[in-house]
């Protein structure tokens, strides 16, 4: 049994979290949530100006953060990310594979092969690279993969994306067994969160949020926020979830995955 109180289980002040795709949207929300709970944060993405902004906002708020420009589909770049985290903070305790997405919608029979390859590379192979890299550097901690409800059922028009997320779920389950007991591996499957990527994927603009809410038929009556996902990730990375591994946590307002 833990000798810590429940609030102490959520203390992240001794944690170092790497978040890919951390320059905006859900990734930004995850990075800031970890910082708010006391973790040092390494923000990674391809767009340098975006991750530098997030890191600076974290530092301005009293947190500790660095930005590392990273192409998550490149093995050497991901290794460089891990080395930068180790050089700055001396350890890694949490790695969040958040980078991903696809705005391309088309029936599978019409989908260009290059779009399939691009989607799998970003949404599955990059997660594989991130997981194995993290496992080399984390002594004891957790890996969190950002999945999607698209990986657990039919998604007409986004079969390439759904297949990559189904692969992410499978990878999460397998690595949770192979990396135990020192590294826990879980995933979070966000619901309808109106980020730039999602709005492009569903062909909506900011004036159509009410329409999106109705289409998704969300029982809890609102769309999600990056903070909703950030809070879930903090839980999974914290000692409060020390007996949780191999789980796909759905955070979607009660709506059916899609």
C-alpha cells in the first residue's frame, strides 16, 4: 500500500515529461497540464516557433520547459529529442506520443497509396519509434499514446486513420506487457475536441461548433478541450495510476467512439 495521501499521488514535481506534437491543440494542453502539476516539460514538434511559444508560456508561468524541434517520423530526430531531455533535466519519467492526425477524407478504394503510407508513418510508425526510444531512457515511469475512437470501429472516409489508431491500441497493449513492471503503457482516446486538425478533418469552422456538438450527440452536452486530455494524461502518468497499464482511456463526453 502507498504511504502517500491521494493528493500527493498527483504531485508531478519530480517528473520530466516529453510531449510530441506539443506546439498547439491537444499537445499544448497536455504540456501545460503537466507543468501545472509541477513536472518539467519537453515540448516537441516540427514547427519551432510554436513549441518555443508554448515553452516560453510555461516558463513565464513559473514552470520549467524546453522546446526541441522534432520530426517524429525520423528515428535520429527522436533520439535527439530524448538526449536533449536527458541533457537538460537528467531523466525522463513520462513520454506522450501525441503527434499525429489526418485531415484527408476519402473512401478506402479511392485513397491514394501515398496518403496511406503518410498516415501510417505519422500515426503508427512514429508511435512505435517514440515508444521504443522512451523505453531506452525511462528507468521507471510511463508512456502514453494518444489514440482515437476511430481505432475501435468503422470510420467510413477515414479508414487509413482508423487503421493506424487501431495499430496504436494494439501497440499499447503489447508494450504494456513487454515493458512491465517498470514502465506502464496506456493510451487516451479523445472525443470531439475542436482543434485545427479536427475542424479541417470534419470540414467545419468555428461558427459550426453547435452543429458539431449535435452531430456527435455528446451526452455531457459540450465539446471537449485540450485540458480534458491533459488532465487524463496527468492521471495516467502520476502515482495515482500506479496500478493502471494497458488501458485505452476514452475521454469523449460519453459519446460513442467514431
